C-alpha cells in the first residue's frame, strides 16, 4: 500500500459505513467490521489497516465536507473533547480511530457495570 491516495475511495466507504453503523450495531460488530478485509486492486486489506495508512498520510489532502461534518457530529454525540481539526483525510482517520477507542472503553465499562449489578 505504497500509494495512500489510491486508498481514498476505500477509506471514504469505510468511514461512511463506520459513521452510519456506530450507533446501530454493537461495538463487537463494529470492531469486527474494522478487522475484516476489503479488496483493493485484487489484494485484500483489513479496513483497520487502511485507516492506519490514511492516518500516516504525508500529503495534505482535504477530506470532503460531508465527511468532515459527519465525523464532527459523531464527536459531539460521543462528547469527545478536545475536538481536533477535521479538514484533512489523515485528521478524519485519526478521529475514527479515536472514536473506536472511546466506543470500546464505553462497551467495557457497560459490561463491567452490568456484571456488578447481578
């Protein structure tokens, strides 16, 4: 995956599906989605690997406004602070990775809280 720009169409799809699914499916299903593979030019890559590749992107490529707004809305729903700049593709990838960590933490806390109630 030397050319990260070639990953942008797959990244856009992953980001959109992540944002749409983040509150509709359980964390385990969302994690499973990120850890599953997608085909790009005949090769298979884990979606999480694509997120990390875009996160490490050197070029300053601005993400589409709709994607910027979607990630910002999700940040607000999750009450995440501070809100980072969300203009560039790498900013969006970093934000999605941070959201996944927050969701994982919330799921673990809910599980622990549920176990102590019984």
